C-alpha cells in the first residue's frame, strides 16, 4: 500500500480537479439550448453569461431568426440588441472575384462559356485608411463562377444563381444560394431559388432578399429568412429587360434600370406587389451601376467611346431626375458600384474610383484612384461588410 500523497493519490486528485474545472466551465452553446441557457442566466443574475449568450445569438443570427423557439420568445428589445451587435464593427469595402459575362448579352444555355481561370475565387476587403487589400475568404467551389447575384443582409454575404459548366460541355443556370458569415468565417447553403437564374440582380430590402430577373427571365422572387423560403412576387413588366439591368433599394422600394431598354426605370412597391414605370432618363447608355442614398438613386452610365461616365440622380420623393454631370474616365471599362457612408466606390479590375456624395457642395469623383486587389482575376463585385478586429481570416491563416 502506498502512503497518502503518492502517485495514485496525485492522479486521482488531478482527475478530481479536472472534473471540478469542467463543472465550472461555461456550458457549450447551441441554437437549440441558447434560450434555455439565457433564461437560467437571467434567473441567476449572471450578467457575463447573458452577454456571452447574446453574442452567440448575434454571431449565429440567421439560425436564431429561423427558430421560433428562440427568436419568437425573445423580447423586442432583445431582438434589437442582437441585431445591433450583429452590425457592430468597422464597415469596409469588400470585393469578390467572379468570371466575366459576354458584355451583358443573353447566352444560350447550350452555349459553351469561355474557359474559367483556375483556382478558387477570392473575397478581399480594404481595411480603413489602407491601400492594401486583405483576403477575407474564398467562394465555395460549388458557387457558379459566372453570372451570380451578390448582396449583403444582416451582415451576411449572399450569393445566388449563376451559370456553371458541366461535364458534357454545356452551361446550365443554377438555383443554389450560399451564405457567408463573417462572424464565424463559415459558408452555408440556404433554400434554393424557385427557378434557376443567371445574370440576376440580388438586392436586400426590409429584411428580405429579392432575386430580380436574369437571362431571359422577367420573374422576381423574394426570400424570407425567418421561414427560409423563396416565393414569387410580381414579375417585371413584359418587354423590360432580359439581362444587364441594375437594381437598388431606396425608401422601402426597389428600383431597376438598364437592361435591353437602357433608359427605363422601374419601381416596385412591396406593399401593393406592383411594378410601375418611372420617368425615363435622357441617357441611352447601359447602366454600369446604381446605388441609393437618402431618397436619391444614383445611376452611373459609362460611355466607352468618349471615355467618360455620366452620373444621374433620381429623387424618389418628388419623382424627378435631377441635373446630372459627366466626368472623364481614364479607363472606360465597365465597373460595379457599392456605397459606403457618403462615398460610392466604382470598382473594376484595373482601379477603384471614388465618387463623393455631398449634401450641399458639388459632387464628383475624388482625384485619388485606389488600386484593386493585387493580381485580381475576372470581374469584381463590390459590397460592404462590418468586420470586427478578431474576424476569422481565410483558411490557413
């Protein structure tokens, strides 16, 4: 028999200490138990544990939103709290690499696309007050490289539809939808579209996603994240657009312009589920991008022959187009736009031009031209995300 305090006693004491440590450790949180744990934390007055649980709900907002047993039992104040925390961090400009389309022209589903560049398509972001882009993540291999729609909602990046090549050499439109969570660094699949779409526009408005049109499609569908379900809404008017349209949300309404009839502007009223024609612009150029800010829709039209860009503004309140302006464009290649605070970032693979939106002073492009991500491939789709300092980086970092 060994004396007390020998090796066997040390081992048993260590095991007991580990057991005590496990008992003291905070319980693992999941979407299934987070509300019950929150109830216990409230009952015990554990403020730190409540903060930890609210943070989990914020980081996994879509899962919580889809669960009536959790979201349906939260108070209105708690719902606002976890969404506000979801949006915390620093807003940054981000871009995703995609493949070029054929100048916005319709393609036959049997048409063989140009060879895609090898390797994963990356997502970059530009830290504040920096000129060097950093990689945030890579698009999943299952995401079609060509013609997909992208937008952000609740600080998630959504990617829908697109055209992918198959083993038999044919191209086929996709109905798949993917979602990236910058809080966890993970990609997930969400409910597929009701029909495959390529060259669609994806827009978020009032807590819903709208998949608008696409190649040879006039239909529009809306995604409800609480139900994880897509449903058809009123289609675009006949004869409006096939592809190459632009879309944005402003004041609880959708606006769509461009397409095959370049100068038209359509407005969608979600309450009445109706589209109506707005006054036309004088431009006969294809819209390169469209954003909205404080009741104004900004439409950017590129004139490649004259190497200039025209900026048109539509006042959604009084329903008139305001006087526009033209600016020289060193590189007349098309670009895509994203709004960050009071600046519109016009992005293509060669440079990033910044358009300053001003309330009273003269609006215009800033003289400084930002570089795109080094060795960027294909077309770049810009958007805005909120990142925290401890955001997950790309795999392997």
